[in-house]
C-alpha cells in the first residue's frame, strides 16, 4: 500500500514545473516522521524479554523500589 502512495506522489510531482518541484521539496523537508511514544518504545524492548523473566518482577516494585535496589525496608 505504501508503495502505491509513493508512486502516486512521484507521478504527480513528475508533471510539475521545476519551480513547483522546489516548493514541494521545501514542504517535504519541513515534515518529520511520526514520533514513537514512550509506551511504544517500552513495548518494543519488552518483546525480547521471555515471559518467565517478566513474571519474576515483584508486583510491588514501584512502591518498594528502594527496597529492591538498595535493601531499604519495604513500605
């Protein structure tokens, strides 16, 4: 599908004047690819961790982070 869109765009651009092509180029250079959310990045990294390892994470890890990192008493 993406190739179809790209081909349509290229076809439309081919018939433009050089001046119009410059305008299109200026516009395209202002576009940025969509940014991934933190959640998407996190999910990408999690997919490589085996489920049995994820199951080892304590359910109270966020509340007792100091305990698990530094040995502080649990809350």
